[in-house]
C-alpha cells in the first residue's frame, strides 16, 4: 500500500527558499481475512422468523374466526376453512422466512451475494428445526399427560381388584369363579350326549369346537362334526338340516371376513395415498420457504451493495467539490 508523509514545516515556499519533500513507500498489511458466516446474525434471523410467523398466525386466526357467524348462517364449511388456513400458513411462512433471511444476511455485514443466500438458507433450516421441535414438544406433553392419567386409572383399578381377591390371588393366583368352573369341568363327561346337554354347556361346547375348526389341523373335521351334532340335538332338527345351517353360517362368515379384508385393504390404500399427498405437500411448503429465505438473503446483499455504491458516489462528488 502506498503512503505519503507530509511535514508541514517544509511544505510550500519557505523564507529560505526550501521546497517541500514527499516520501512514498509500500506497507504490507498482511492477508485480508473475511468471516463468511455470522452465527449471531443467523440467530437474530431465526428469532425474527419465529416471531413474525407467530404474529401472522394470530392475525390469520383472528380473520378466520371473525368470518364465523353461526346465528347468521354465513359460516363457511370446514373444508373452506381448512384450505384458507393452509394457504395462509404458506404465505405467512414465506413472509417470515424472507424477513429472517434478509435480516441474517444484512446483520452479517457481508458483500457476497452467494454468502447472503447461504445465510438465508441456514436461517431457514434452523427455524424449521426449532418449529418442529416446538410442535413435537407440545404433542409429547399432551401424550405424556394422557399416559399419566391412564396409568393412574389402571393402578387404581388394579388396587381395587387386588383388595377384592387378596386371599386367593396372593396365595394361588386364581379366583373362586375360576375354581368353580374348573370343578364343573372335572365333573363334566368327556363327550356328553348333545341331547342331554344344557343350553349353557352346548354353547360352550360349540364355541370350543368352532375355535378348533377355525384353527385347522387334524382335529378340525372332528370339531365340525361335533358342532353339527350339538346343533341338531339342541335345535331339534335333522343332521342334514344342521349341516346345511352350519355351511350357510360358514359361507356368511367367510363373506364377512372377505369384505372386512377388502375394506381394510382399501383403507390402507387410502391412508397411504393421503400420507403420500401430505408428504409431497410438506416438501413443497418447505422448499418454497427455503427459496423465500434465500431470496431474502440475496436481496439484503443487493441492497447493501446499492447503499455502498451510493455512498461512494456521494463521497466522491463531495471530494471533487471540495477540491
């Protein structure tokens, strides 16, 4: 760098006819270091994003609730309100991210447009993570409170049952009802005559054999025959009629099961399609927000360069006028 030294004592003409002297030299100031990222500026941009988003969200909620008129019958439908809320969320997010990216790039004091874009994108990323963390924390607290209440109810119910069945539950882990049922099972014949069975015993036997039949295996045919015998004896019909009724019930059960499976598949497909649309929508919203923050950072640098150019021009004009 060229520097000049000036001695006012020898400047211009002197009484003794001396002339001015000027010394010119080069001074090495070392390499110029430039900090390309300012975390303080990014932190300020993130705060601005969150606060502006909060303000605009409150404004949108006020406008949306203000158009609800239940008495007048002018209340919009839920789908209309949902679409309006979604559009407002996108617009408000873009405005907030643009402002945050602009502020981050401006406060960083940089003069590279690419660095300004990166400041805006980093601001968008941190603001997005903070927003998701806040939402997840709120949902987690609600779920935690629900599980806490459920745990209290279960513990209360468990203590009541324990007090009621303490003598047997602590000793053998069974209740008097279980002991009575087991005693009846000991006294019940292995394969009683269906005609002499009580309705309660017949229902229990049919339920047991149906479970064995549905499970399949080598015992399934015998379980079916036993069920048909019980049906014929209890319903006072021929065995052929009982067989037809059993086959009809099995066909209806199979049809109901197939319909349930088809409904479950359709529901799964619809759920997957809805989840896919939601994922693409979220991707689009985040991408638009990132672009808005990047544009804000770029415009901040453009504004800074314009201000610097105007300042230089104004300073040069003043210098010329002064000269």
